[in-house]
C-alpha cells in the first residue's frame, strides 16, 4: 500500500489557516473515459468558509483604532459571487453589436407594442370611442360610391339603340349641341357607327372652339403622357416626361411638338411676371396635374420657384408657387431694390419704370395703370429721411438709417378690384453684400413690393381668374369673388404661422364691381388717382 504524504502549507497559506493537503492512493484510481464537459452543467460549488485574518499588517483596520482593538474581534472576508475556474467565463457582446438587443429596462409593462414595428400604440382614439354616445353625437357617415352599377340581367342597350335608323339619329342630332353630339357618339360603338364623322366635323369648326375645349379638357385625368395645346386645341405628346423646366423666354423650351410653334399669330397663353420674365400656362397645367392626379402627370409646384437679378435695373426678384386646397394655383412675387432718400421725380421714374415699354420693373397685373400703384411707390420713397451734409457732419462716422414707418396711405395692403391680385409695399433695412467694407454703409433701405395672385384652377386660359389677371375679362369683382379671406392669407398660412397684418383697401377706389365710374370718389384731395407716370 502506497504511503500517503502530507504536504504542510507554507508561507501565507499557513498564516491563513490552510490544512495539509492529502494525496490519494495512485493504485485506487480507475481508468475512465474522458467526457466532453463543455456543454455540461457546472458542478456545484461548495461555499467557502470565512477565513480569519491573522496578518500582522493592520491595513484593513478602520482609521482611529489601535492594533489591539483591530485584533480583538476576528474580521471575516465573504465573497458574494464565488469563483469557479472549472467553467469558462462567457463574455457578452456589446449592446450595439447584438442582432437582437435585450428590451429596455425602463419600458413599462403596461405598454401595448406593435408586433411589426415595435412601437408603442396610441390608445387615445380607442378611449375616445368608448365615450361615444349615439344619441348625443349623431353623425351620419355618407359614403359616395363612384362605381357605375351594371345590371347583367337586363338586355344590352346598344341593341335597343341599333333599332333606329342612321337617318333618324341624324335628325335627332340636329336638335343637340356640338358637345352633346360628341358625347353621344362616344358612348358605344353602335352610336359611333350611326353618327359617323358628324361629331368630329362639327367640333373642328372654328366657331365651335369652346365646345371642342369642353369635350377634350375632361380627358385630362386619362392622358398622363399628353399635354393640351390651346393654340391647336388638341392633345400633344410630351417630349420631356417629368423633366420639364421653366427657363427664360430667350431660351427655346418646347414641351411638345406643335405645328403652330413658330406662328406669331397664335401665341401660347402666358403671364407677365416682371421685366423680361413670363410664366407659360403649360407649366401651371403641369403643376396642377401633379397635385391632382400624381407625379406622372406633371411636375411639382416647388420646381417653379426662381430667384434672379434683372441685368438692366437694380431690381431683384423671387417667385414662389402653391396649390391651395380648392385646386387653385397661387403665386407670390417679391421684388426689391435699394433706394436712397431725397430722390427727384425723374429719379423715381427711372427707378420704377422700364425704358422699353414704360411698365414697372416689379410684378404687376394688367390693371396697374388704373389705380394708385405708382403714386403709392412714390409716396413710400418720400418717407426715407435725407441726411444733412454740413461742415460738422461731413467728418463724423455715418450711421445706418433705422426702420422707416409708412403713412396711412401707402402702408395698407391693396387689392385690385378687377382681378384676384394683392400688393404690399414695404421699406426694409437690407444688407448690401456688394459693399466690401463692413460698416454702416453696408446696410441700406430697400423698397420691397410683394404681389400675391390667384391663377385659378389651371383648366384653360379662359378661366375667370387667369383671364382677369391678363386683362381679357371685364366685370370681374375681386372683393365679391375672393371673400373675407385674402389671397395672401391663404398663401402665407401654407408656409408659416404669421400673415401680413395690414388692412386691405382697394387699389382703385373709383372702381365699382370691376368698372370705373366717370367721377370717382378720391381717397385724398392730393391724390392724383391714375397719374401713374
């Protein structure tokens, strides 16, 4: 029998109180197959008995105690998490690298989560539904069904229409309007054969142009790749599908192939924005179709916004467009120019009017000569103070002119009574970035003219709003058509929470219901009332 050797602990183990280690008899060992314990459960760990600290060093003693007091009572060391070296230590990956991170500990247990997105559901609508009382809140929901009901049990109507002879249908068509004849011929194949080419022959007559437009324009929602040409009164295929861009009038920019493209006697409908800038009606169509039917029908209305500097004048312009909830296209044009005080009458005319056609450099409607627009601009220029120059002020540092307030005549907003257009005149302190020196001379007074116009539903140039702005319609009363809410209020509410706070007055006080009377009542005795130059 082998002799058992007891190894005595030495050093620190002996001081800590370890017992001698016993060795087993090597003869009593049995050969056993080694098992793979990587996935086996960890063996139970025996609790470690607290060890008495009998070290001569008193570095664990609390401050203010003597050596005898620290050794009077035994100190114990307890390990809350016993160490087990027989099991490999598993380190978890960082939270950001985990494919499925653990749920947040701060998440409330009563939250209702969406199984697809994991977001908390808002139960506010469901809680309001619990308090619904049918007797108190009686809301009748009406669902309009646009689908046409077709009864298959009834006989086909085309057979009934075919019983009448073609001669009879031709006699009936003599009592119908051209658009009714075209609609009757397009109902079915039988009526198309009975009437023949009569509807198209009637619509091609130049005297029936309005009927032709009424028949072709409702096809707008069914032709996304076509655009209506008003000089030809027909649909043309778009050559730049989705890539139409508004360009200056000096650049040739055809949107479709039109036989009347170079015909000066049939110009396409367009609107004057400023000196040398025009807005074709086709781009207003594309913006309206994009909003009403989808992206494949036109271009977004935001793509029409532009900003440019007039090369022949000190004016700079900025345009922006918006489609209102009723489908009308709204336009805003902001024009500004740096001005100085003490301008002569000739200097004011050189600032405001173009030398080519004597129209204002800024954006105006076709009725600007009939009202007070020119006199209001001249009145605003007279409010700019003039700095006195003498021997004392010549060597002083010049200060920038502060805010300038306008009078009760040029401060209110003006609305043209003959078209849906509104004007606002302002004097603002603007930084002139062309001045290289940083100082008071860098900030100057700028005359800013803002124009808002309602371009209508963009169905045709014969719309009431479009034709009134370009001056082709008479008798349009803007105060009766627009109502209490101004065009500027609808436009500015779509982009900001603030709207112009000025009151709205008539641009032409002598006009009543879009017509000018012989002896207009003047707002002011000194008002020239039409002396636009």
